[in-house]
C-alpha cells in the first residue's frame, strides 16, 4: 500500500507536466489553420477584385 501511495504524487506531477505540451500543440494547430484561412481569404479577395475590375460584378 505504501508503494502505491508513493506513486500517486509522481503521476500527478507527470500529468501536470503533459498539459503545457498538449496546449502548445493545440495552439500550433490553431495557428496553422488560421494561416491557411488567411491565405484562402487572400485568394478570394483577389478573385473578387479581379471580377469587379473586369466588370463581372
């Protein structure tokens, strides 16, 4: 029983140390998605402006 009780604090510390890495991973994924969205928005903007100047809007 004593060995089990000595392991529990280790797992609590270990699980706390994983959370920042997981959060940074999620932030990285969101950042990538935003970058892709900005590139796509730029393409749409160019397309709309091209259509407007060609008189198709």
